[in-house]
């Protein structure tokens, strides 16, 4: 059987986030996050679930790192809970919280697993939300002060850093739609949040450079592929607006030092307040771009659909169905996303920092899941990444979402994305068929045709 080989030194890993796995929501001095507050309110989360316990990773971390070693992971992408380290978001440091991440990094390095740390994966301190959150320009300084605390403690050992995970989700799903924490429905706040997230990114990169910390720092964005539903001018323009709000709104300021003009003309008074010097601060050179890929969408003009007047629908590649979440499965879309970055943004060093799927897993009496559907999904996306590599994309690694079944935000514990099955009643971890298959991919640095 032919094998597609990946370049020497290509990194294979898995990803998680703090709120989705750690639990211990108020243990050892941790402060309240916007996700603690949001999940504790009625009707925000499916079945009334919360992340109070999640996978109890906070107490089971050494066991989970040992599991990563057993599976052969070369790198692990995790996030740090800001309110676990700074309970009020600023001011006094919680030593027990910071010690947890210190131990995590040491455990990873002891097992030759490269740490990849995200400073903000959505669990913002509630105390700062009460002071205006990301729509307050002071949030830029709040965040960089927090980043400095983390860099000073872990910057000698963490190889890869990013300030924010998926700022589009924070801004639009959290501040424009209200579907995720903090649950605000205000497009003006959403666009201002985008700007402040990007400013805090740039200032954090600047801080990292000036501090002389080891390792590399980049950005992680959720980037989809967008296809006009027809060749009509209205559909093509709608598709361009969707692309600009989801992709160019972040890539253009990061790599070109400007916002997409057509989008800003369209949104008018919702455009953020930009001060002198802001765009230069955002446009800091970064070491890598992380790409979280889940969606390819067809886009059409729709008179009654929101600010952009677009209707966006998931589309699967021929022969593929949908995931348990109702998301399309479109491996060629990943190739398109990576090549768009190559062709239009100077082909930076890239990692696929998230990709995976939720399926209707059926554990046997031993907790084992025979998830060939997930194997087929991952195989096809690994091939799509290899196609991009063959076409010249500067891709250096791949992180599967997720290491563990976990708390999936507003959908609670129903969707299961993990390579490892988690029994939420006992905490037992059982690697699925996909985990064993992925171990083989890592060992040979290649995927079968």
C-alpha cells in the first residue's frame, strides 16, 4: 500500500483547551471566568451541562500526559486559564494556579512532548468582563500584563505560543450573536472586540520579542473555505463579504497592516475605532500561523439574513456526509485554505492547529470505540494537507482536535471529538480506534493512500 510521507521534522500532535477539560472551576484559588458564569445560567448549555468537572484534567494531568506519551504524540497544544492564574484578571497572582501549568510543562518535556501554549481560549476573567470586557480598550493592557506573568514563568520551556484561539468566535459568536460567553448581542461591540483582540495580539508579540523569551510566537485562526452558491453577482458579492468577515478581517491586518476595505464600507458605523499606530502594532512579524479548519460553506445573498445579508450553508465533498454536529465534511477545503494563505499572504510557516470531528461514538463494555468514521475523516484531511504541501504550502505540523472527549461549549457533553473516550462518571480514559491508528501515522510520519 502506498504511503504519503510527510517532511522530516513534521510535528504530529493533539489539542485541548482549559475550560473544556480542566474542571476544578473554583479550586485552589481560581477566579470565575465568563464561561463559569455563562454555563451556570439556565438555558445557555444543552442539558444544563457545565464545565465544573469536565474531564478533571486539573487533578489527572500526569495521567493524561502519560497517555499522550503512550500514543506517541510529539507535541501538545493546550491553553492556560487566565482566571486560574489571575483570579481577578489583574493584580494578585494565584501561585497554585501558575504552579499547575509549571508542572504540566515539566511533565510534557520529561516525556519529550513539545508544549504549544495558548494564552486565551475563550475563558476570560469575569471580573474584567464586568469592567467592559474585550470591548474596553483597556483590555489590551490587561491581557499583555497577564501574558507577561506567563512568559516570565514558562517562557524558558514552551516552544510555541499564541495569544488567542479563534478571535472570530470570541467576537462574533460571543459578542454579536450571544450564543457563547459572554452572551452579548451587539455588532458594534463585536467589531470593536476584533480590533482589541488584534491589538492585544500585536502588543503581546512585541512584549515577547522585547523580553527575549525562547521559542516562537504566532496566531491561531479558524479559517474556512467559502464558495459562491452561483455565479450571480449578488451571490459572488455575498461570498466575498463572508470571506472578508471570517478570513481577511484577521489575515489582512496581521500580514498586510490593513482591514478589508469592502467589508468596512458595508458595515459602516459598526466599524471599530482605530487609533493612530494601531495597525502597525497589529502588523508585527509572527513566527507561524495556526489554522483551525472545520468548514467549507456555500454562500448566497439573502435579504433577511443579518448584517451581511448572506446565507451560508455547510457543503460536503462528494461521497461524504455530515458529522454528528451537522457540519459538512470537505477535505479539499483544507487544501484550498492552506493554498489561499500561501498565494495571498506570503506563505508563512503554518500548522493545522485544530481539525477533527464529532461522531456518534458507541463504546463497548470496556469503553473502547471502534470509530472508523473518524479514521476515514482524519485520513482524508491528512491527505488534503499533503496535497497542499506538494503544491508548496509551508506546513510544518498537524494537531488533531481533540485529545479527549470534552465539554463542547454550548453543546455540553453530547458531541464527542476525542481520540480518547472519556467516561464522565468515572473519569476513565480509553483510547479509541482512531487513537491507535493515529499512533501508526505518527510512527511512520505518513498516511496511506
